[in-house]
């Protein structure tokens, strides 16, 4: 993979991972309820599901999308529309749904949290749309696909681990202080703007020449 292609993909990973979705919500919930050290096991489960999704794409779907202009366009614009919809939904999200800050944190079991994270990400449509719509666009058909998929998987998982650590730690230490409706509304609208930014980034991505 060319360096400039990888850098573009690296930037896309950060934008998509930072935009809040089911994984981010699960991470914040785990940090809020279990603290960072226990709650971060949820992120391990998220990455196991992400690795599985990438493997499924690499097994055949990615190759189909890389050679079909129509399939590429359909998936891409569905992804753009879906991310924009998530931004609209996040903008209108109700406030006051965070857990009680005064509640005693339960002792979460690592295996239970890993399984929870796996289920959340495995059924997360944002992750599926991203993998189906974005990964094939960064592939170079003239180079070995397996090596490219492995590099993409390692990059995406590394970025997501860092981001989920931030969400988990934020909830464990800071997010509990954002209790007023105004503060939560501001957070929702910040997240909504990130969704729209991700949709705009996806709209600009083009299929790699075959």
C-alpha cells in the first residue's frame, strides 16, 4: 500500500472511530459503570468483532466491490446517507439518559465485558457500512490483497483501541460531571457534527482504479 493511501485511510479511521456509535456508547457505559481498568475489557470485545468483520469482507465481498462500479457506488452512498442519518438522530437525541453518577460501581467480569463488546460491534451497522464501503476503496488490485487487509485491520484496530480507551476513561473520570441537560445536549450536537464530517469524508472517497 502506498504511503499516501495509508495516510488517507489512517485519517478516515480516526474520523469514523471518533464519531460516536454503538461501540462508543458501550465504552462510555462500561467506563461509567465499572471504571477504566474493568470497563476497558469491553473494547477488547469490540475489536474481536471488528477483526471478524474485516475477515468476512476480505473473504470475498471486498473483491466484488473493488471491481464493480455500481456496487461500489450503491454501498458508498448508502454509507453516506446512513452516517448523515445518524448525525441527525444524534442531534435530536434526548438528554438525561446517562447512569446515575452516585451509583456504586459493580465489579464487572472481564469475559462478560468482552462478550458484550463483541455482540455490540458485531451487530453495529455503522461498522459494517464502514468496512463494506471504505476498505475496498483503498485497495490496490495490483498488490497482494491479504497484506493490504492485514495492514488495514491492524491500523483500524489500533486506532479504535486508542479511541475506545479515551471514551472509557472519559466516562470513568469526566463524563459523570456532565449532568445538566445543557451539557448533555452540547455533547450530543458535537457528536452529531462528527457523524456529518464522517459522511462528508466518505462522499469524497473514490474507488481505486482496477
